[in-house]
């Protein structure tokens, strides 16, 4: 089917060796009361060997709105991700191969998303046969997981993937492919995006019939897989409100918790069975007995799954310990700038580049919070030029991040001061302002703007005044060491200290910060005839560092190596670069980069996935052996 803009909705169905059920599901989707040319059906075959491919060939030949994808068997999480990536609809709907969507399913989903424009996910009603007690028990457990009380408020936190849809525009998370089975991957996914601030809506007018558990073996298998999957969810999210009874912190705690849960099975079965029987079902005595029996059996198999997954999670624990979490995450959120500095090339590409979309910034911030990365900095260009910069701050605050650094030239601080104040006075946003000289003519020449010095100095004075009134205000200064400003650097340090700035960081000149691997000459480089002056100045700065270790952010070793840097004799034997190690940089187009190469892209990968990848190890090793290190403190100290 030709991809085009007419597609309003994409239905993604993962399948594995269930040809008979899949055929009924696809036929029900073809029988919708909505124009077939406006929605597509994407069947992702996860390695079936039962003739699914031949059956689907007949469907695709006669129905242009059906696409059939084949892949190696990796589980439903990976299959859904593949289908979503391949989709072209504005709305992505998920269902299972054993489901029969109602005739108005597609239309109801689209109407509901239009009505609830602010919702990322819309879930609907899933019905099962009232005579299939196994299915009733299983579906009641699934329905019970959909909402929970959080901070005295009922919150929707989950929808079964047999009947849920998403706005693709806001769907920037993938299903976690650590889950190889059809269990737990949906619970983990929804908790992750719920914590990210997404809104869910339930609409009972969106209905499917779930033809689940046609036999006893199917019921046992699903309960067992739920036990395995939910254990992994708890391993990844210790804060999940539905899984507090799982205690995997240690072997002893797990054994004790599991034993207690076995002893609580009768109570569990009685409470949930009584609730289901009282929900209005017209059951005879034998069917009521079956309800209690299947709840008991489900819990036994569920706990058996917990036990089976315990050893796998222990192995995952060991593997996860290998992940080297960065101390600092730098997000290069724009190349737009209000200056055309003579020592910077970044502004030169802004007209041809689109800023990293807010949804990917949200994704990075959320995953950084999950990984407990302590330092996050927004850089550019000039980050304060982004129209959504305050939305970025609000989102970071909403998800519980404690401090966001922002690298700025200071020119826009006065304009935005009132809006910045709430973030500044609490220390939530910490500006790092570029200020290279006490001499207005020199600073303005460097910044290629006749008012740069005046506006930046005014911004520094305003922040200093704000800090007097609100001591939690945190602002910092960064100064580039140039051939033209050597003699004034100690005096500049004294001035910045008088402002009560939190820190001052000295940075060697990077001759081309658009292509950091390039080492070209620059009129601002420290020439050979001034190297002795440089030595004396550096010794003086080291003296200031010893008097006030916290104020000068560079280490003494970093400062001393600046002498070798400008002599161009610095090698990785002196200082190994820690890019892709201590510091991870995400460039303005979304790619993870060192000076020499990329190692991931936030548009198609998660932060944790990049940190676990083989490529980051390769580029990390290459960076450590850089033949001409830049000595930037964010990559070295």
C-alpha cells in the first residue's frame, strides 16, 4: 500500500503462530464502518511457522490497506515497536491477534482522540465470553490494574494492549524489548509514560471482544508469564504501585516475600472472586466454584513465574552494573543564536537545521531522571531563544529533576528575568554565562556585537542582586582563555567573585566548536611569543584555586595542562577525554556524539539503550586516545 497523508489510523497487530485467531481478527478489522482507504492494518509476524505467511499473502493481494511484516522471533514488544515505526497514521491503535474489534472500533478511536486532544493514550472496553470463567478471571485482573490511587487521587496508569491507541505525534517511548514474552511489557511501558507526564483516557464506547483462553493450558501459561513479566517490571520500576508485594532486593527478602504471598492465596482468591461474582454475572454454583478455583490457580502460577524470573533478573542486575552512567548530560537544544561570535561557528548552521523537537527533549530528561544522572545542562547556540524553553523547565521540574544548567551568553536574561525568577530563586535553573573580558571593546569584538558586554554585565549584576535577596540563586561564569585577555584573567576572577557567583570556569579556546575534531589556527590563539605570559597567568589562577577551591571550577591539573595545550604538545598521555563516558553530549539533531563519531540517535533509541550499546564502548575508547585533546573541563575534570 502506498504511504500517503490520507492514513488517519494505523492498527498494529503482533502475531506468533496463531493463524486461525489472526484470520478472524483481520476480517473484523476489514469489516469496519469507516472508509478503508483512511486506515491501515499492519500485521507484524514475529517468526511464525504455522503458515501465517501464506494466509497473509491472500489478504495483502486483495486488500491494499493491509501490510504484512515478517521478522525473527523476538517477542511482542519488539514486534509492536517494528509495527509502530512502520506506521503512517496519525493515531496508532494496538490490538491482539485473538481479539475481534467492534464494527465501529476505528471510528470510535478517532472520535475519542479528537474529543480528548490532550491525551496520549485512549483505552477502551474489553469483553470476554461470560461462560468462559478462565477468561473472566483473567480479564478482571487486567481491568483491576488499569487504575490505582496515587496521592489520594484515582489515576489511570495502564491499558491492556488488546484495546488501546496513541497519538503518534506524542509517542516517543518504545516498548521495552527486554521483555521476550507477552506479559509485563505493557505494564512497564504504561508506567514509564505515565511517570513522564502523559495523560490517559478511558472510553467504554471503544470495544473489542477478547477470545482468550480457549483451553486450560492457555490460562496456566498466561498466569505464569504474568509472574515473570511483572517481576521484571518491579525490577525496572521499584515505585510501581501495583507490585509492592514483590520483594527482589535480596535472596532472603525474596524468599520471605514469596512465602508470605503463597500463604495469602486463600484470602486473595476469596476477595477477588467475591468481587467478580458480585459484579452482576449470572453464575450458577459450579461456575462460582470455578471463579475461586481459577483465581487460586492463577496466583500459584503467577508466583511460580516470579520464582523463575528471579534468576534471570539477577543476571540482568549484573549486566546493568556494567552500564557506565554519565555524570553530566549535555543537551545541545539549538544552534540558533543572537550573536555571531568570532570564536564560535555554531550559529553558521542554524538556518539549515531544525531544533531538536520538544518530545525528544522530554524523552531525554525523563530517562536521565530514571537513570539518576545528577548533572544536566542545556546548551546551544542560545538556549533562551527557544520558544518552548519554559515548557522544558516546567517538564523537568514536574518529573522531579533538581537542577538544570543552561549555557547562555546572558543577552536575554534581562528580557526574561521575570519569567526566570521562579526557577532562579529556588536554584532549579543555574545559568552559566559566557563573559570573556572586563574590557568592553575586547568582549564586544569577540562577540561581534557592539552591546554584548553591556548587556551581559547587566545580566550578571541583576543575578547578583537577585542572589542577595534569594541566596539559593545559583549562577556561574565561564571565561575563554585567549591571547588577548591573559593579563586581565586574575582581575576578572576577582570581579566575578565580588558578584557572589557560585563558580568561575576557565576554558581553553576551541578553534572550531562546530567541528570539534578540527584543530585550526585562530587569531585568538595564544601565540608563541606570549606563552611565558600564559605560564605566569596560569600560575596565578592556580594560586586563586588553592585559596578558594570551590569557586574556581577547574582542577589544578586542568589549569596546569593549559600551558601544554597552547603549546600544542598535549596528548592523551596527559589527559584522556571522557566524552561518551563521564559526559554524554546529544547534538542539536538528536545524535549522541563525540568529536569524531556518533554512537546513537534519541529519535530511534532510548538513553539507556545507547548507554548499553556496543558502539558507545568503541567511541569511548577512541575518545580516550584523542591525539590532540581539547581539554574542555566538561570532558576532562
